[in-house]
C-alpha cells in the first residue's frame, strides 16, 4: 500500500511527500532496490542530485545486474553535467538488458545534448518505444529515404507542438528525396500555421483517419534518417512565415503600446502534460526582475485556462498586457509575434515558433535542459535568431532572470 501511495505522489508531482514515504519504506527494508531506485528518480526531480546518484549507486551495489539502477544513475549524473559518466551508466544498463529502450533513448539524448548528433540519432528512434502512448501501427512500410515509385508519403507529427515546429523544417527535403506527394498529418493547433508552407501537398488533422499512402514516417525520424549534423540543422532558417493578417482583437491589444516603446512578449510556462514541465517552466513572479526597464511594453502570450487568475494574483511591478487568451492557434501566435520586437520565453513551443520565423527570441532554460539546447552555449544551432539564458544552478530562476534583466537593459539602450 505504501508503494502505491508513493507512485501516486510522484504522478501528482508531490515529490517531497513521495521522498518521505520512500525513505520510510527503506528504513525497514533497506534492500528494496526498486524503492531506492524510485527515490533516486524523485531526488533528481527535486534537484538533490548527489543524493539521487547515491541512491542509484546503492541499488546497483545491492543488485549489480539491476539495469534500471544504472539508467537512473545515468539520469542523475547527466543532471550534474557529468556526461561521460552518464553515458557509461546508460551503456551498462544496455549491456545488462539489450532491449532496454528507455536506457538506449537516454543514451541517445545524452549524446545529442553534448552535440554528438551522428552517434545520437540512431537510438533517438527509441522514443517511439518509451512514449506513454502506443506507437501508431501501419500496414505500409516506414520510408527509407529513397525515391518512391508511386503513391504519396505520409509524414505525421509524433511528439509535441514544439517538436512539430522544430522538425517540420525537413519536410521540403523529404519531398525532394521521395519525389512524390507529401501528406503531413499534425495537431489541429499547428495545422493553420503549416498551411501553404514547406512544400506540403496535403495537410490533414491528426484526428482524421490515416490516408492511403505508399510509405509513412514519423516527423521526428527525418533528422536521423537524413543524418543531419549539428552544422546543417539551421540551413533553411527561417522556414516558416507568419500570416500577414492579424485578427482585429489582437491588433487592438498590440496598439495599446506606445509606438515609441519596444514591444516584448513573455511566455513563462509550457504544457503541464509534458513530463518535465515542472523543471522548464519559470514562475511568473520571477519576471519581477524586469521591473524598471524603461521604454518597453510587455505582452503576455501565455495560453492556458488559469492564466487570468495567475496574472491577477502575481504582483510584477510593471504592466503586462494580456494577449494569450485571444490566440486561437499557432498561426495567430506567429502573427502576434511578428508584431513584437523580442520574445522572452521558456523552453516551450513559443521558443521554436519564434526561432522558426527568424524572429529575435531569448529562451530561458533550466539547469539541465532538453537535449536540443545543448550545454553551456549562449546560442542555438537550430535557430540563429535565438539567445539562450541558463540557470547557473538547479532551480535557480532568480539568478538567470537577473542576467536577462541586465541584458534586456543593454538591448533597449542599443535599440533606442
């Protein structure tokens, strides 16, 4: 029963409660390796990185053939930016259990995180086996990158909005290589954005039945298939264009800004359904650091049902004009962004959208970000118009926002 309670706490992101419960179980059953491994996972999420590594090491010491222990050790070491040791742990997990898809995927993303795309891409495909959702089943073969003799190629968005925007840059190359009609199947929210762009012949909703095709491939598999290097991924940027028409309501909101002032958009959190959103999303209150910067009008492009309440209950110290509630899809968001001078956003689809449009965007990252942002670099190989701002320590939003505020003051002075 205690074990079930612990798992429930983790699912609810009640990590402190889960940690206390797992510690209690281990006081009476110190050799319970699965619980010790769970505690390693929870400690990593809480930023207790040394403890996370120690619990995983203890589990491995108790059971040297415990592949899950090596996988969690790899995660804890990666979060400390000890990438070589992290890779060794994931490799050991795979040696113990060759079919351990999660460990292979973690090894792949660690290689991608350090910029080793060539070694990282092959097992990036293991994401399809680690998702909570069942991989789609097709009678047609997965496309191998060669020209197709007859019939269309179906490419479907297999991850989130940000991934769809990031990887859609490879659709024109897919059309060129396949020499056939391209059908792209994607989420309703991004469908209007992609319309009449990227050499897509047919654009369909992901809720629609899969159409007749000769071959199919997930969108996220194009970069591995094309073996894209870190130096090649930005060759086509910008690859999206914002619609030129902006709904009157949104235009009216933007016109609230003094024409002499610079317009800066803000997005502070991502999709709460994303597994590590609690780490990548920045509390709105941390944006108080931007108080007192002259000649700027700030706009909220944050979407979500509870945004209005959050704005009402957060004292920022500067006016923040709410616009997110008017944005119905990513095409409208793109249009709104194109009217601004700069976007400030956490790691979410807004960052990818601004980057894909070639707009100035500053992306604010947690200490150990998703693989696509690499480590340490102030720029992104994916988006030339993007600057990256990183937490110096786990969970330290205050420090990174102070840097953003200083740089924003310099940027305002330079733009005047």
